[in-house]
C-alpha cells in the first residue's frame, strides 16, 4: 500500500528590527507656505522631509512592516498641548515638489484596500491648516514677498476655516502609536511627518522604529483521512489472516 501524507502548515510571525529614525517635527511633506514673520511669537517655517529608502533598510514592496513611534510634539500654537501621532505615504520615488504644490509627493502610492480602510486619513478627519494660501479668501491679506495670501479674519484655530487648508492626497496613512501594514507594489521610499498644522513650534525630535515582519512556515506531517483508512484496513486484514492461521493449527 502506498500511503500519502498531508502537510499541516503552522505560521509564526516574528519581528526583525530594520532601522530606527529620528523624525524632525518641524518638517512636512504636505502643502504649506514658508513664513519668516513671527506670528504669536512663533515663526511658521516648515522644512521639507527627506524620503526614507526602503531598499537601504532591507525592505521592499510586499513586505509586512511594523511601525512604532515615540516622543511628543506641540500640536497647536493657539491651544498648546502634546500629541504623538504621525502621517506617512509610500512613494515610487524620493521626489518632493515645492511647498506650494497640493500633491507634493509626486509619485505617492496608495495602500491596499484593507490597510486603506484601517489607516488612511479622510477629509472628514483632517483639519490641519497653514498660515498662507495661494487663493484669496474673505479677509485674507496678500503678501507680495511670498506671492501668497496671509490667512486672517476668523480664528486660525477654527477647524471650519477654509483659508490655508492643507491638502491631503491619496496614499496618506496615520500612525497613532503603532501599526502593521504591507508595503504597496512599486513602493521604494517612505515619507513621514508629524500630524500637525503648524510645525515651527515643535522642538524635540520623534523616534520611529521600522521592523520587518518575518513569517516562519513549519510543516508538520500528518496522515490524510484516506491514508488512515488504508492503514486501518491493512491492520484488520492482517488480524483476520492471523486468526485463520490459529484456527487452522
């Protein structure tokens, strides 16, 4: 008799540390306008984030990664308070457009549908603002030096304010403390920034850890149902033959 065996696959996941990064909370990849004028004793100067190369850190599209953050930043000039959440976006290149562009990460890539539903930001949950805008709004003032309009009039901290609204684009996801997601197809770089509306009042740097999730497949051989039946039939036949032999003797 030829018996067949089935493999029972057991998956166990482990995290292998890839890298740690310091994230400057005064930098962003969102649309904003640099301002060298003090406003409420704070200069609104937002720097440009540097893209993290995935390949340089042993990562590639399709990998599952665990992102965890630590540290805090001041989330509001007008209503001081600390928070620690961040935003990110994967990209096919490290190209970051001018600060006035709406979609600054030129080659941003959207997450898979599962991760998008769980981690993506939407217009309803995003209320970040900046002090300048390329468009005129009621009560805003034109600044020729920046070729932009200074947002004024209603309170700048009002979430319903239109002037200076920072623009989201597809692919941006949020990190509240830690997340595990899959690097999308064709992604080669990762842009990260704090989830803020005003950057230059931040001081201490944030720390981000990126860990690759590795899966280990353990194959445990167990007999298939038909193999078990075959073995049982063979044993039964052997017992019958032995009994016949005993009777004959």
